[in-house]
C-alpha cells in the first residue's frame, strides 16, 4: 500500500466528511452516504476504513491506528440536486478523473451553494400538485381553483413557519390547520362543493414521501438506527398533519 | 376512467413534486414519467381486481423498478426518481377518513380506515423492497456475465 503523506490524508478526510455531511443534510439515504464515503476512501488507498452514519452525525475512521474524525449534522433540508452533484463528483474521483484537491474544491463549492428552486416556483408546484390530486382522488372540476389556491397557501405557510420557528412538526401542524380552515370556509361560503377532497388534495404536498422511502431503504440495508429515526419522523409528520386537520373538523 | 387525463395529471403531479424536492432539472421529465407509470399501473390493477392493497403494492413495485432503471441510465441516486412516484400511492384519503371518523366519535369506522391506511403503507414498503431485491439480483447477474465475457473468472 502506498504511503500517504500527512497533509494529503487530512485533505482526503476533509473531503470524505464534507461529502457525507452535504449528502446527509440534503436528504440522501444513510446507506448511500456510507457507500459513497467508503468508495472514495478505497480510491485513496484507505483500504480498511470504517464509517458510521446516523441522521445526527458521521463518524469516519481511516484505519486502525489513525484518529477517528466526527462531524455533526444539524438541520436537514430536502435538496436532491445536491445529492446528485456530490454523487457525480465522488464517481469522478473514484474513476480517477479528478484529483483529490479538485474534488475537495468542488465539494466546498457544492456545500456553499443551494440549488433550490425559487420559493414562488415551489409554491406554484405545490398548488399544481394539489389541483392534480384533487381530480385523481375523485374530486369535482368545480373545486379545482380552491385546491390550487389552498394547496399553495398551505405549502407557503409551512415554509414560512419553518423559517421562523425551526420546528418542523409545529410548521406542519399550522399548515394543516390553515388548509382545513380555508377548505371548510370555501365550502361554507357556498363556492366549494366537497371539503373532503379539497383537504386531501391540499395536504398532499406536505406528505413525508422522502422520509418514507428513505426509512424503508435504510431498514432494508440494515441501518436500523437511522431507519427507525426516519420512520419516527415520518410518523410524527403524518400525525401533525392529521392533528391539524382533526382540530378544524372538530368544530 | 379517463386514461389520457389521469396519465397527464399524474405526470404533472409527479413533476411538481420533483420541483418541491428539488431534483436536478434534467430529470424532471423522467421523474414525471415514473409517477405516471406507477399511478396508471395502480389504477388499472385496482379497476381489474378491486383490491387497493395489492394495487398499491403493484404500483410501488413498478415505481421502484422504473426508478432503478433510470438511475442506472442517468448514473444518479435512485431516490431522485422514486420519491415523487411514491407520493400518489400514499393513502391520503383513507388516513383523512380515519381522522374524520375519530373526530366524529365513530371509532369503529375510524379503526377500519386506519387499518387500511396502515396496510397500504406496508404495501408501499413491500413494493419498494421487492423491486430493490429483484433489481440487485439482476444487476449482479449482469455484472457476472460481463466479467465472464471479458475473461475474468470469479472463484
């Protein structure tokens, strides 16, 4: 095995941990993060490295006699474009198309930037999705404008409350309350026809789809710690939405 | 059932979810196609056999298979494609009805809906698992064949 100099090894470790951190923060599955980091390590001649990823932090040990490094993962924000970009950089590093230094620079570039679509476009997408689901779930054509508007408003409220409070479940709860209230008001004022389908369509953008898929895939790969915690998060999100709707319906 | 309309709507909905999850821009169309194939398969199975749980399993299975194939083609992580396709299968209306019946103190009805919602969520998970296992077996078989072709033999 080739001897790796001290500086280069530190750079390699920084690079792996940065890649893992960005992927985990942007909503990748735990096992994919581990897989990516180990592959990158093997490409840099670290054959017996170990890696332990949880949704809250990443531990990486390059070999038996070198110190282990740790990074803490704070907020998570779904941004699959970043996952795809980090994945592409790591593939190129493993294939030898990039040097370690280049890969590290690209990773820092990715970490600094956010590739999110602008908020208005996301709200518009949520509104369109709500309107589509209204029809797919068997609603009437007359209710489409309500689902469109209410779905957009609900998504916008969740994003705003999330920025202000940083508590995800509270944001989803408030969003669900707003959706329920608006839908009931729309029907009460005589314009809407069926509050049930309007509500179902409008809460669809809040459904924790990414968490469900990630939880299932992590559990299958044997990562029970992160699988269970993501499953719990998905369950709590669903519960927050349900509780918000239930409060409105109980009046 | 209006096939072209449902196809269009599910395509649009999955694409919109792609924007919400911020998937890479060039995959938006393929993401919409994944959602469309999953939903159409789910609907046709549901109309043929009238069993929402099996239909959801079939839909999730198709979503995961198509997502795996696209992930290989684009060389990108598989969740990018599967995540938006799964959303239409989520038992939103059953969970909603369960909630409404709880509020109306009709617990027997609520339990009925809640169990259905739970079973359907399980069916989504099982569909993903089955597709994953089958695709992994297939990829392993394919890799072995290429290795043999290139003259490497594995002990």
